[in-house]
């Protein structure tokens, strides 16, 4: 739990430096995450909300800080036990824009600190929540923005997760990659 507070402080520190820059853009988004976990039989979905703070470093390049949290976690039920997996991301990104007539497509890459927990319920009164160890992860994606401020993007998150030491389960590091489709609104402060 303490690693979440540390990650939030790091995000605030990184993004606060961007407020001193001109051409600051702020974006809010939501969408859907779909699991691509290692050894899963089927995909599970989650609903994230997020924010980014970016600044243009050239005509076609933006760098920034971003944060996202799954307000509806990934959920699966196996053998009467429901597992809910939450995900929080605090990270940095770079976007490379390709100006076009009515919209602006871009590609992006980023790195971040991935946090979360797994909650287990059912099966004879089982009720446990165990944090994941914080993990460095990466992401790549593409999207487009419009002159009205609306934007859409697809991001693939590449991360490996492991539960903190606990008395219930033995945990090995495992792939917890997922992909997201987001829609959002951005505005600029000059």
C-alpha cells in the first residue's frame, strides 16, 4: 500500500514541472482494458480512467506524465472463487505526431510504474486482498487527435507482475500484459 502513495508523489512531482512549460496540454480519458495475461483461458475486461499532462518539445513531439487507474478491475471466476485484479499506472510518455488535414495521427511509447492488487472472494469464506509488487512496465500505441480536443488511442501495456509475500498463495512473476482502447478530451494551456 505504501508503494501506491510513493508512486502518486512521484507522478505529482514529474507533472508539476510541466506546469512551468508553455504549450501544456491536459487530457482526460476512459475506455476499456482487455487482459492478455500469461496462461489465461479467456480475456477479461476492466474500465480505466486517466489523465495526462504533456508539453510540446518540437512541432511534432510531445512528452508528458500520465496516470491511470482501473475503476472496474479485471474479474474472473474459477471454482467458486472470484479474483479481481486492479491496475494503477504512473508513467511518462512520448508522442510523435503526423499532421494531417482534419485530424492528427500519432504513435506513442512510454514507461511506467504499475501497481495494483488481487482480491480473492468465495470458496468457503475466503476474503483476501494482496498487493502486487510495484513493477516497471512499458507501453506502445497509436492514436489520433482532432482540432476539437477529442482523441482516441490504442495502447499495449507490457508488464510482469508478482504478488507481495503473503500467507495464502505462493506467487511467481507472471505476464500481466493488457491492451487498452481509450477515448478522451484534451485541452491546451498556452
